[in-house]
């Protein structure tokens, strides 16, 4: 079966725009023409590809077609760039978790983008959810905790971020005069990124403490999260690369190791290859090797905009 690229791109436009009418305006077509294209595409594939809700959304089969459409568009842009007939710089969408974005990955991405004339469209997403953006075709590559390749993608281990419980010295003196005992951890304020951040909760549970017991602050920004700990707002877990330059003391207890992987489409577009090479080189310098060790667990914080890893 051969899926015509224009039909697949029409499906992607409908999902991106949220309605057939909006997709028609984006594609400079009539709504009837968009409907006909989608009907033809569903007939060719023999599957329902679009749920006609408000907004419209792709089915699982539809997401596969959309991923194909975005890969075709990406390859078209790459070819135009190589032939010197591109209208402008090549755009490349990547998904990166906020902790990596705040620490080790932005510099190599910026250097590679400047060198190769790439316009980066960065999606800041939880590392446990970035693979979903690959699966639906939103991004061409992602930093993720998912080791199993997304269909149509390759996967490469990047390294490990190790999180440890830390606090400002004055905070530790006030709240943990006898150390971070279970009794003290039950009452000391703790920081979470948002209500999907589970690292502190898993640390508490590993110490035999009910996760909901201590009072909580929420600071939904990776950089400000670390700064808030340094300012004595509360205690939390941070990776080593995020503790640099902060006056913090470790509280002891189990560490959390988060293994990161680079997943990308199986294409050899120069812009994507350049980004992958830059990220892998930076990971070798900034992350610990992926290796087993005694940890609380490898599941990362679960947050939409950040964090972690």
C-alpha cells in the first residue's frame, strides 16, 4: 500500500488545526476538498484515521500516518536545503525534558543549530512522555526514559542523571537538627515541580513515610526549582549537574537514577544527524554511564513541562 503524501499531510493539518475548516484555510483548500482527501485516505488504508470530535483527533492508526507525513515533510526540507533551493533554514522539532534543558543539552543544540542553519522547535516535556511526541510525529527526536524504540525510530543510550535529597544548610539546621529522620521528614516542607512530580514522594515512601504527610511547595520551573531549594524554601531531590554553584547539603537516603535515551526517526537528514551527534557527545561529558546500581528506581519525575532529567 502506498499512502500519497499529500493526503497524509492533509490529515496532519487537520489534527494540528483542530478542525477540517481550519485545516482547509491552512492548506488553501475548501472544506469539501479536505473531507474528500481524508475519506480517500481512510478508504486506501481501510481504517478510521480521524475522530470527528471538537477538536478532531487522530486514532492510533491516524497517528502512524501523521508520523509518516511529518517524516516526509522533514525529508523534503532536508533535500531542498541540500540542493540549495530551500526558502529558509530547516526547521527541526525536538522533545527535551526540562532538567536536561536547564543543565547540559541546550549548549550543544545551540552550537549545532548555528553551525548547520537549523531552526529548533523545542518541546519541553517530561522525559517519560517525550516518546509519545515521537509516536504521533510531533517531533523528530526526543530525550526519553523509554529504552524500547518507538516504531520507525532508533534508540541510543545517553547516560544517567542521579538525583539525591538536598537542602540549604540553614533549612537543614532548622528542620533536621538530628538528621533527616522519618519524624523530621514528615513535617519539613518539601518541593515538587507540580502535582505529577513523583520523585520526592517515592523517596519518602522508601523511608517509610506517607508521601502526602509533609507540607508541599510547587515550583514549576527547573531552574527556579533548584534556586528555591538554595533559598531554603524546602528540600527536594536534584541531579548532580543541577547542584553546581548552590550551597546545599545532602540529606542521605536512597538516590534516584534516571537513565536517558535518544530516540529519533530512521532518517539520515543532515540536520537530524548533526543534532544527534552533538547531543551524544555532550551526554558523554555530562551524564554518568548507563549501568546498574543500588537506587530507589529509574522512573523519572512525571511532569508536563519540566523536569526532570
